[in-house]
């Protein structure tokens, strides 16, 4: 690799690393309440929190990596242009296409990394996360069942034991089961044991030597049934929430799970092509790394008059427009208004046209007159917003320094 290519690659990598870390941390805020609940109610250790963060990360990295490629390419070449480094590069006879090579290599590596995350790390992370959550709840379920204390962790059920008998055993079990509509069953048992079923996210309470008191209709029917052994299934606390948040969303399924769900949905009476849209999106999202990389370089070069923050502002605008259009197209695909497999490729096609257009104009050194006018308006708006939040002094010094150099 040439020295100039290595220099551009290194500068882009620095911005990319910072952007990826920051954006991933921001997206983790969405799971902060869920993880806080596990820490407070299930006693998660810092090591377990770290493992959970590792397992959840692929979900976010599949989004933040393409975004960070655009941010890196825009900010890097905006920096070169603002500091007149790009002028020096051009004076050395290096064309736009020649300087684009390290960004293309960088974008291609990000494309490979995103594919690896989506097709391998994501399903493995979800599987490990599922097992980890079950292990956490399983190992702490008996800890929450304290002697002579009513336990309400399980839905539609109140549980109390007189004393513990080993790590998973109890004596003098009392259960008020209101899961049956219109009646409440009182279960009394001499002994009880906790048994786990990891595959189905279930905990079984095996009761021995007891009786079931069933008041089916208030004041009319009362039944007593004695048993030697009675197995009662207890849903893990928060199981439905865990599945909803962590496992069952189409974007968090593996390719094989999506294909299986698509086959199962063929017999449904209602129309919902979410799985088809998600399957197609697995292939379209990584490609945005290359498209963002190509678009970012011309934007970074042409937005230098708006200061070092100008390129960053335009990167945000492109990201917003892309993801808004992606959400709109995938919603149309899910509803069946357009082909679900093609829907998520429409924003990529638009990006490809834009990439060819801006790349051609930059290579031919054709000025972006309309872009420069929009850039100036956005810069004025950006300065106004910074002034409102009291950051105007620092920004003005940076912006004036950039304009003086131009």
C-alpha cells in the first residue's frame, strides 16, 4: 500500500472507530432499562453484564458499521479539504479515483465485517443470550423463594414455603393459582422441588404429598383432590418480555429461522411479509458500506467551506434520508404494496445513482453549485443552533480558521 493510501486509510479508521463506539453506546440505551431490571431483580454481576453486552452487540453493529463508514469518509476528506491537504494531493497529480482507492478498500472490509456479523455473529449471539438469560433466571429463581414470604414473581400465582430443603427443595408449600379464569386453586404440599427445562424457558415445580382445593363457583362448588405427585409449570418471570425484546423479532433471527418462518407463514390468512423483507435486508444493508464510502468522499471535499463540522452535518442528513426511506420501503413491502424482496433495495439503488453522479462530477472537477448553496444555508442554520446552546465561540474560531485558509 502506498504511503498516501496508508495515511488516508489510517485517518478514516480513527474516525470510524470513534463513530462506531459512540453510536453503539447510544443504541445500548434502548436496552438499558431491560438490563437494569435484570441487575436489580436478578442480581447480575459485572461479568454477566459484560457477556450480555457482547451477545447483544452484533444487533447494533450491523447498523452502526455502515453509518460509521459514511461518517469516516466524509469527515476524513472534509478534514483534508479544510486543511488544504487535498489541494496538495491534487498538485502531486493524484486524481480523485486514485485517492478513492483506500476508501474503497476500507468500505469493502466494512462490507465483509457487516456480512460476518449479520450471517454468523448475530444468530450465535442471540442463541448464547437466550441460554444466558435462562441460566440467570434459573439459578436465581430459588433464591427469590424465601421461607415464610409470599412470592409474586410468577404470573397469576402466589407462592410461599415454610422452609428450604437443599438448593432446589422446599417443605410446606402453599400456592394460590389464579391462572384459570373464574376460579382460584389453593395447592398445599408437604414437599416441592424445582426442575428446569432450558429448551422451552420453563421451570417446573414438582410437588409431592399434597392436595388441591378448587373453588370453581363462589359458594356453589368446592372440590378437593389429593395427590402423591403433581407437576406444576411455572413460566420464568419476564419470559414473554425476554422473547419479545431479545429473540422473536425478525431482525434478530438467523437466515434459516427466517426461511422457516416464511414457509410457515404461507398458510396464514392475513398478509404480513416481515420475514421476507428482513431476509432481503440482510443482503442489502452490508452493501451500503461501499455506497456510503463512495458518496462520503465527494461530500467531504465539496463541503469544506462550511467548516470541519459541515461534512458531519451532511453525513447526518444522508443517514436520516436513507433510513427514513428504508423504513418507508420496508413498511410498503411488509404490507404487500410492493415486492417484499425488492422493497429494501430501492434506497440502495438511489444511493448507487447518487454515488455515480457525485463521483463523476468530482472526477471531472465539475462544481456542485446547488450543493454549495445548500451547504451555506445548512452552515448558517448549524451556527444558529450552536449559538443557542452556547457553543458558538469554539465553533466560530474553528469555522473562521477554515475559511481563512480557503
